[in-house]
C-alpha cells in the first residue's frame, strides 16, 4: 500500500459535483444555493498498477458475441436494447413511489427462473418490507437473496461470496464507503461507490441494477456523475394519479436510446401494455370538441395519443397558458401562429392543452394536432373522429415534413382510422387502407380537419 499523507479539505457541490478550495454560497456551475459541503480527501501515493489486460493492437482485437440475456418481459427488453448484457451497470431513476423497487423485484424474480442466484441489496428498507412486497407481487423468493446493508465493503464481500447472476442496489444514495468521511448520498460517496460497483461488474461479468434518487427538478441526484459512469440510464416516469408508467432510455451503450417501455400499475405489480396506442385511446370520446389523435414516436415505436385543448374567456387581465404533456414554449408558438395566420382572437382566452394518459410529447410532429385541438375548442366545432393529424408548423403557417411518416400512418391504419392529414412535402408514401390528405398550410388543414364550417366567434 502507498504511504498516506495528510488529508486536504475541499468543498464539493452536492448538486453538480463542482469542487472549490473555499466555501461558496452559490455554485457558479449549477447556480444552486448552499450546496457546498466540506470534504476531506486523504492524499496518498498509490503503488504502481498493472493493467488487467496488456494493450492490444486494434486490428488484432477479436469480436466476441455479447452475452445478452433476454427477459420474458418484452417492454423491458425493448428499453435495454434486446436484453440484459453481462457486466453492464444499469441506473434506474424516478420519483419516489413511482414503482422502481417493484419493477426491480419483478425482474429479479424473472432472472431467478432463467439463471441462478440474484442478490437484492436493500439499503433503505427492511427485509420484512421487501417480503411484504414480494407476497403482494406473487414472488416466491427461491434463489433470491436479500441483504439489508449500507456498507459497500460488506456488500462487495457478500456478493463475491454468493457469486450471483444479477445484483440489485436499492438505492445508491444510501450506500457509503467506510474509508470516506463524507455522509451517504454526497457526490464523493456516490461517485466512489458507483465506480467500485462498476469495476466489480466488469471483472465478474455480472450485471448490476442500481436505483437513484431524483431532485425536485426531476434530474438524477448525485448528479450527472452517475450518468457518465454507468452503461445504461433509464428513467421511470408516470403521472401520480395515472396507472400507466413509462420506462424511458436516455443512454444505452448496448442499444438505441430514447426507447420507451409502457407498463400499467395493478394490484399484482407492473403489467406490460402490449398495445399502448389502443390503451391510451380506450376512453376517447370520438365526438368531443377540442380532441385530436396524433401519432407520435417514442424511440422506434409509433404511439397514437389523444391531445385535448380547452379555450375559455379569461377572468383575469392576463390570459393563462397551461401545457400538460407538451412543451410550453411550443404551445406559445402555436398560439401565436393561430392568432396571426388564422385570425383567431386568442389574446383574451385561457388555453389549456393536455395529453391523456400522462404521456409527454417533445417532438414538433404534434404541432398540427395541438393547433387543430385549440381551433376546435375555440370555434366549438369537433374534429373528424376518424382523422389523425401529423405535421410541424412553421412561423409562416406552413406545414413541414416529419420523420418516419410511413410508420406513423401504418399504426393509424392498424387502429382503424380512415383519414390522415399530412404535410404535402414528404407525403410520397405508398397507398394504404387510409386516405392521405396532403396539406401545405395551417388554414387549409383547419378547413379540412373540422367536421363542419362554422363562423368563428371573433
């Protein structure tokens, strides 16, 4: 071992990990107040290290098939890129109570049926709490070993002894390294614990799932240092009063990013949603005013969602704009285009736009659907219930092409829709059992999309 020298004191921001030689009231990097915590770092001279493998010439490196374990859970496999890779470090983050522990317990039970032992390290709950959840989910528990421990050295020694096929750490913010004098959950502790778990996973070729807390802004606590270290980053999302949950991939070294798995929370746990489009449209009323169906893309999967809009004369001097599931700035842009290009007097109207099912749409392909929903509510005229709308709106009121139009139209055809408003540019796709209606401007799309003509209440 190297000869240890005297430790030095620095201040570390607990939000972004920035280090400073003196205490600062506000972090110059993330702009958070009172986030610097004093940390003592022991400076030591490490012994010379030898690499696990000697350097190899790139041309001589042999490609071996990646050992990927496909789980009997199609939605989870989709997000992981086809299955669980040996030696991968997967981070799952989400709001408290969203279902992260439930999902990992169900996945652990599936692994025990396919492989050997699984170690579930619970650093926040007792063994009795995990047992109660397992009984509710119908998990018997054979080959599933529970370890209630927060000391990383004890955790590593136990999983080394058991030699499991999967390790679950719930959660990484509650685990601490005994050689560091900072508290659990600090940037120093989270970074060092994650690095040691990553080294163990790579050496033993055993996948590890870790859960991470989120801040009040929805970002992973710790913070971005976790996302840089791990191989896969998954976000578990869902509205508090909605039964649907979305498992979204934002980083994946073994597959495509931005994939989404859809689950429904029931009494027996999380259940896969085989047909998300049909599930999200199950309660749709076809003749409703201010309702439009939009085919959106979540990764490689097309989803049909319902966008609702409501306009109402404001009771205050300043009209309100509320966006649930859509980008607020995008809503402001569409409202301005409707006022300027269609002459709708929306300056005295409160406008509320909502995406049903708790989904969040970030792509501009939903612009035309949002515009039709707002116009439908303002004019009190329903949109054709057999029509879907696709298109990005420009500031001049023109409709721009969207990517992967054919996949969106195919999903709409499968669910029985008869007409599809598409931008004239990029509408050259093969004919289908659906009528494609190419339009070039927003006024033209509104004229075709509404069921009947009616004088606008300007």
